[in-house]
């Protein structure tokens, strides 16, 4: 096979300096092609430095030296920490090098090896005649090789792939790579003063200075955000252009009866959101609306009224929940409230579809229109399900489903139904444009009157016994409690750090202080049916104490649960902690969330302090984004969209707005996708067959 022709889709093993063994290691971190390698952007950079003689090192400074290794040795500290020491010598002196907890170096470092090292210079505790250096980074050099003293990229890597390997292989790729074609229209490049794509791709890996590196990052981040905005606009256009939706009738007798059947009056926010939904549904354009609402804000009540509206107009409605137990809970509540009004409610979950006769009966009733509203799980998107006249699709907990599953549900009827999405995970305003760019967004921030605040406190590990004594007091009063742990079972290093797993805590509590209490364990490795059974028995009050991982984050309504204890709370993000806290306080009794943590990390301490002082989910989401950064937000929140490799939606908010503005202008002329074939190709790669249907819509 000739390797003369360069293609970004070529297998990475054919890049000079890689080969099959290194390619296998790269594959494990998601790098399979030249393009994957090219877009494996540096996670940071080492600044330009001056090479120092070892004899001229200054205590307290970060310095760079080179020399030959000798006297390599290792030892285990009392706390289990592995310490590797070696001497590095030049022509005149030695410095003692130290690495912490990097076991793989025992097979990498060899006596006599030439090394280029950067690190902080300290006094040596073991040898008063030498200075010491805690190694920040190192590079193995050939005997005649000059160290890189300029800005050097630092890549996310594994033990078997050194920084030198990445830098050398990336340099080989740059040498081989012809000039990259532009993706963006020239007017957008000029308007936003962007570097060319080819310059940016080369400069992000080997910048001449910090300014060039930042300009390269800006261009590549803009490309990512622009591509995603184009994709979201395509999805929105697909739903709206040349496609008539269902024009629902104005509210009448059935809607009035449903409102009167509610055991509470709607809050102002609920009324406002219902008005927005009503306006959408009475239009002949397909509704695509997201309801963001904090835990307990009453999103489901609004969704139920929207489903009543579609039934009143002669249609069927469907609500898809992420778990069987949650679907069952919705089914029970909807049945109790709506069946007296003559609305027929059906249930379709895996438990139903596993029994052939029940499955066939359910399919027939859905297809014939005998069920007015169907509540279910992923079973709703199975091939055999077909609706007679589907008017509204509601998905609960959007981040569990995503674009693809929504599209499948929409195709279960001849006409395009209205779509309503609910999420109890408040998305920060800085993210809404990006994550839900294909949806109109409504927010319910106001909590129903009478809902008691949840008292949140942070306790140290030394106070742990008193925490569980308080939990026992609550159980003695007839209440129930959750205990949440970050892991099912800890790794060896986590065990050394004292991290308790769900299995260990369950064993400790169920055989210790709570031996007289019915306890249960719940975690993600259990089979779905086992998880549902445990959760149902907890909801029914058979189990009083539930030890779990975060699988209960999206759980069921257990009004009798009054206490949530979170072990090692510093290991959870604010959004997760807030969702966990929302599992309690659903009844009329006082509720408590107790966060156990000994963290001394500044960010961890700040996160827990925010939890103690703030109960507003939207405010917490903003703080969480500020403290953690967005990470792979798309992977969590909107399956079907590409992850961000270099853009940071929090840092790049201004750029996000520019990218959205540019995308709206670009997408307003449908001929642009044909004019800019490379952009179309990238959209196809990101969105697959869905992009083809968008173009044909």
C-alpha cells in the first residue's frame, strides 16, 4: 500500500514514528487517524526556558537542566506513596531528582540515560551536599540531541506514550501535511479577524509565542462552536421549514376540568410556561420547547396539562421517562388524576414488552387510539410501536435521551407531533444556546408554596458517627433515609486515601448501627430489574435505609424520605449534589442533606460552602460551571452532538454568541451548504444520516 498520498483519514499507524505498537496505544485514547492525532490538541504548554548549569541552580526557582542519570532507586512511604529518586549529573555537579507515584518510570528510567528536566529546586533532605529538584517534566535525549527550549506542547497521554513521542510524531505530521483547505467562508474569517485554518492548526501545536498560540486557539474554538450552531439550526429548520405541525384547538371543557382536578394552584412560573406551550400548540408550526425547572418546581404538572390539551384536540400523547420506576410513578399519578375525566392512560415499559401477550395488547391499544396518553421508557421507541394520531411527545430528563431518541419518537406517527422536553438539571444560561440551540427554552424557577427548604450541612469524617445517630433518630420517627457513595468499590489508590465505597458502607451500616433496620444496596452494576425492585420496595417503605451510588440522582418520589447523607461529598459536582438533595424534602416533614467531607482543596471547600448557603438550582449550575469548567458537556447533556475539543463555553461566551450570529447568517442562505462542501462534509461526519434528511427537508 503506497503511503505517498496524504489523507487525514489515513490510519495513524502509517505516520512516521508511530507504527503498530504505538498505534494500539493511541487507539486506546481515541486516536485512530491522522485527523484524530491532528485534533488531539495540547492540554497546556511549557514556557520558554533557559538551560542552567546544575552548579548554578537557585532554591525556590523552577529551572531547566540536562545531564546523565545515575543511582536510580525507589521506596514506598508509610502512606503508600511511591517515591523515585535519581541523580542527574552534568560535567561539573549533580542534582537529586524526585518523582512521586509514577510507577511506570521504574521501567523507563535507566542509568546512563541523558535527560532534559524541568522542575522546582529545593534543599535536599537526604543529602546536604546536593540540591534537589521535584520533576515537573522530563524528556529523554539522544547524545547529540539539543533540548527544546521554546514553547513546548503538553499532550494528554498514557504511561507508554511520552511527550517526546507526541512532539516528534506531530512534527512529522506537520512536515507531511499539505496546506489545509478553508472551511469557513472568507467573509466570516475577515469579519471576526480569524487566523487561517492551516496557520491555526500548525500554531496550536508549535506556537512561536503565547500570542500566536491564543490566536490559533481562538480560530479552532470558533470553528467548533460555529459547526455546532449550524447543526442545531439545521435540526430546528428541519422541524419548521415546509412542515406543518398539528394546530391544536383552543382550551375547552377538558382543560378546565384538568386544571380544577389539580390538588394545588399553579405558580406564576407554571402559568407563564403553560401559556408559552399553549401558544406553540395552537400554532401550525411544530412545537420544540424545553422546560427547565428546578427539583420540585412542578414541571410534570405542566407537561400533564399539555398532554390533556392534545387529547382534547383528538390526538394521543406520549411521555417517555428514563427508568421503569419513574414511568410507573408518572402512570400512577396521571391515572389517578385523569382517568376520572375519561382520559385513558397506558403504560409501556420493558416489563410489559417482555411478556408477549401484554406487549401485543399494548401495541394494539396504542395503534388503535384506545390509549389517549401512553407513559413509558425506551420501550416506546421499539420498532413495533405505532400511534394512531400522535399529537405531543414529552421526554422527561432530556439529558438521558438526546436528539436521536427524540427523532425516533417523532416518526411514530404520520404527522410531525409537537415536542416538549423536561429537565430537572438547570443548564447555566451560558450553556443554553449551545446545548439546546434547536429548542425554545422555558424556565420554572418558582417553587410551589409550602415546600419546605432542605437544611444542608457539611460535616467532617470525625463527626460521622453523630451523623448516623441523627439518621437513626429520623428512622425511629418513622422516616426513611438515603446514603450516597461516590463508588461501587474503590481502586487500591482510593482505598489508601480512605474512600469508602457503597458496598463497604452498606456492609458497615447494615451489620453495625443499623442492624435492626431493613437496609438495601443500589448501584449501577445491578440488572435493571433488580434496581427497579429495590427502588420500588424502598418507595413502598419495606426498606428504611438505602445505600446507593448516584443511580438515584434521577429517582422516584419518596415523600417519607427525610435525610440524604453524601459520603466523600467533595467528589461530586454541584449539579449532582443538588439533584441528590432533591431526593428528600418531598413530603410535609423537615428534610436534611448532610455532606461528609474532609477536603482541604480550595475548590472542593468552596463547592460545599455554596451547597450550604444556596438552594437555587440555576445559581448552583452557574457556580458549578465556573468551578469545574464545561468538560465534555455535550456528552452528558445532548447525545448526538460532537464534543468540544478546544472551545470552552464558559470562557468563550462572547465567541459563542459570535458563532451563533455567524451561523444564523450562513444558514439563512440554503445554497451555502453546497458552496462550502468541506463544511457540509464536517456536518455530515458530526450528524450522520440525520444531516442527509436535514438537507432534504
